C-alpha cells in the first residue's frame, strides 16, 4: 500500500510541477500535459484485491484534486470515482498488460476531458468550444502513453522484486 500512496503522491505533485515547467494556456496546450493522477489511478488498479480500498483512495485523490488544482468541488471527486468504475470494468474485460494499460489510461483521460467539458459547458463556467476539447485531448496523448508505460513497468518491477501480492 505504501508504494501506491507514494506513486499517487508523486503523480499529484507532478501535475503541478509539469504545469509550471511547461506552461500552457487553453489556446496553447503543451504536449507534456496529461492528468498524471488519473493515469496513476489506472496503473494501480490491478494491484488491488479490495475494491473498497481502491475506491476510497480514488475518491480521496479526486477530492484533493478538486481542492488543490481546480476548485470545482465536488466535480473531480465525481469524475475520479466514475473513472475508477471505468477502470474496474475495462480491467475485468481486458487482459492486464502494457497495451491495455495504455489504452485504458488514454480512454480515462478522454473521458475526464469530455465529462469536464460537458459539465462546465452546462453550468456556463467558461468559454469552451469543441475544438478546444479536441486540442486538449490530442496534446495529452503523448504524455499519457509515456507516463502509463513507465508506471506500468515500475509497478510490475516493484511488485515482482519485493514479492508483493495484491492489496487486501
């Protein structure tokens, strides 16, 4: 469990760090942008036997994401929990490997952006259009795949090297 918390904390901090290093605006999105915490939520799922703990952790990080990065409480809490259910569903349908990890990570990032876009458009939170949504999704592909791949192999190495089992 400690490795999961460290990885999620690192991903959460990396979120802020990367946005400061590779500054981007809504009209000029960096190719280094993705939602690292969501990718981490995807990577850690196969290591949980106890789904209740998984969803508690996902909810906690969604809530923290709301307070620190977006101030749209409880939007990200809800989105993170929905993403947790998507991750659970897709992991039960697909064999766990690096390719499916990347696919699920990308689909979850797309879901996050689409769901956020729809909700923020409904409540007229900002001036977003569909082209901006596509621009954000396209620019997040590279870093999502890189971070998902690295996370997958790091967790696989850690759990096999230390003989760790699934988190109960």
